[in-house]
C-alpha cells in the first residue's frame, strides 16, 4: 500500500511538471532549450508508472510491454532534451519513435523465447547501461559543453548514478530471486520508488533553474555586446578591462582605434545593408588578427577599438599594422553586391595605460592620432606621439 501511494504521488509530480515544462517552452518562443522534450520525457515516465499502478508489475501482458517501452523511452527523451539545451540540434520525435518500435520488437522476441522474467531482466539491464552512459556523458559534459555548470553536472552525475545502481540491483534480484522481487510490497520496490520520487521532486526545479540561468547569462551577454557585430560594446569593454587589471599579473595595455575610411561613401553608394555587411566583415578581421586575450569592441558607427593587453609599443604597433594590412587585403562580398568591394582603415594607437580609469585619456590619445592619420591620407597607422 505504501509503495502504491508513493507511486501515485510520483505520477502526479511527473504530469504536473510535464505541463509546467510545456508552458515554459511556449514562453521561450523559437529557442525552447529542450523544455518541450523534457515535458515529453515526464509524460512518458508518468504514463509508464500509471500502467504499473493499473497492471501487476510482474505481468507479461500487452500493458506491461507498453509500460517497459515507455520506461526506456523516457530517459532517452531526457538525453535528447539535454542536447537541445546545450544547442545540439538532434532529431527527437523520430529518434523516440524508432527506439519505441525497436525496443517493443525486442521485448516481444524475448518474451516469446525466454519468458516474462527475461523481459523484466532485459529492462533492468538496459536501464543500467543507459543510466551508466548518461552518468559518463554528464561528467564528460562538465569538461566540454558545460564548463560553467561544473558543480551542477557533478550533482546530476551522482543522482543519475543512483538510478543506475538501483537498476543494477534490480537486475541481480530478478536473476537470483525471480519475479517475486518485483512485488509492490517488497522493501526493494519501496526504496526504488522513494528514490524515484525524490528525483521527480528535485530534478524538474533544477531544470527550470538551469533555463533561468541560461536566460540570465544570455541577457548579460546581450547587454555587453554590440547586437550587429557581436563585439564588445563600451560596457562590456569596461567590465573586461576591470577584470584584467584586477589580476596581479596584469601588464600595461595599449588602445587602438580603428576607423573605416570613407564609410559614409560606402553607405551612400551601396546602401545601409551593405554598410552593415562591411561592419560585420571588419569585426571578423579584428577578431582574426587580434591576439588571444586582446579585447575587440565596436564604439559605434564605423569606429572600433582593440585593446592590446600585456604588450609594449612595438607589439601594439605591429598589431595595428597587421590589422590595417588585413583590412586592406580582404574583400567584402555578399547579397546585394555584384562584385566584391574593398575598404581600408586608419588606426590610431595610444600610450600604455594600466587602469580602467585611464581608458578615456587613452581614447583621446588614440583619437588624436587617428585624425592625424586621416589628415595624412588615410589607410595608415599613427602613434599618439608624432614621429
């Protein structure tokens, strides 16, 4: 009776969170972060447990076969949902349907050849292998896809490892004690469903929290980056510089202002759409030519900033000249252009500075050098102090 009550409450939890996941997915518009797939996983598992309430656990009938198919498909849905959460586009519904058909066919074959006990052992063994693979995958993701979620991934690995251990224990019990071990009143079944109820209560709020964290991180990223070029904006630049100079080993930095020559003429001749294309192209060139760790920023309009960190005058001038040459030698092509166009840039370089408070002064220095370069014919690099 106790196990039946626990299982009934677990079904309610799963179905309620299924509805909640669906509602959340409708509010996320195009980027659902796998929430609709998590909802499907909860629905599949909830239906499987409802069938266990309606049918004897050790049954060999059609309902038991469907129950086992739903049980194996539910964690597969969670895996697919997690991949969607980490922006890995995977086919979901076709994969689940294929798994359902395949596992049902295997069940029928095992049932007809080896009997009901073997089919239940098959489910326990399959779940053991599946959850073991999920545990390993979560630990691997901690070092690759989810480096910013290391603690959370360890917690998930521990919880999933618990399910793996329980299914392994169930397999051993079935093989040694037969189907009597699946009796709803057995102590093992009570422990099993208490643990599943714990997971059913804890994991869904954790999934919601991860979605909220992802949305918060994206909002923070959007606030710190230029929407067109995806380079840092001024706010993002200040934050990155502050983080850099707070380091004990931080060295001096030089500021480069990069201004596209005759950009107004490009806009007037080709239109603003091509102008935006040129800005994005310059942003890519800056990211390519900048050294690892350097900061690239769009100030606005056709002006960009590169902060060369931990370098001296020679290094900053070399970076500026490399950037100027890369812009001059590259071509801009795309929709609306009959043939590629070229553009050039003038670059002003500031003195060294070593604090965020000195940024404005360095910008004024680089800006003065920039305008001196424009007056000298453009497409050149100018140091703050006239040579």
